[in-house]
C-alpha cells in the first residue's frame, strides 16, 4: 500500500514538473516577443512576464522537480532491483537529460529576470519541444519496460523530433502569413 501512495505522489509531481517546464518556456517565448514591442508596452509586458516566470519557477517547477526526485529515490529504495533492469538505466539517462534541460531553463530564467534576451522566440518554440521528447521517451520506457529495442526507440524519437520541427515550420509560415 505504501508503494502505491509513493508512486502516486511521484507521478503527480512529475506531471506538475513537466507542466512547469512547458509553461516556463512558453513565457520565455512571450518575453522574447515583448522585447520587440514599443515602449511603454514593452516595459509593462516584460515586468508582468518576469513576475509570472518567477512565481511559476519557484512555486511550482522547482518544488515539483525536487519532490518528484525525492519520491523517485524512495521508490528505488523500496524496489532496488529496478536498478538491475536495463530499461531503468536508459530511463535514468533520460532523467539526467531532463535535469540538464531543467538547469538550462534555470540559466535562461535567470537571464530573463535581468531582461537579458539572448535567444529568439523561434528558438524558444523549438526549445520547448525538448521537454516533450524527453517526456515521450520516459513514458514509453516506463510503460513498455523494454530497453532491448532502444534503437527503435531512438529512431522513433528522432522521427518524432522531425515531425515536431516540420510542425513548427508550418506553424511559423501560418503565423507569418496571418501577420501579413
């Protein structure tokens, strides 16, 4: 019974962590676009986006990441044999990639809090798909528990990434056409 409660809590905080990651990068998009607006609109929007980013990052995203990790470690403590499973090794590699993605988002967050916009809104739109790819990889690994066919998984993620990029290019063209 304890296992199911811990697993439920882990999943809840994984969901809120990803929600925070998806939304923070969307706010990065808006921030980068606001930087191109005329004054005083620019200052008003940027101040609001900085506040929204701050609250999301420190009230939802970071606590969710920490709590998801604590419950994950507890699940591994309850079931240490998982660490002997090859699918778990691949999953943990993707989780490491997720932490790297999270830390890069933190670096960008800190820059934007100083109103240092080093990337375009288009970059952020593409960057936002990184979390989606990681999410797909982790969910499929956990559900299928099969790392033997990881080559097919990598190919699938690569194809999925290409589809996301094509979708992004189509969306960009539609936006540009609607702006004209």
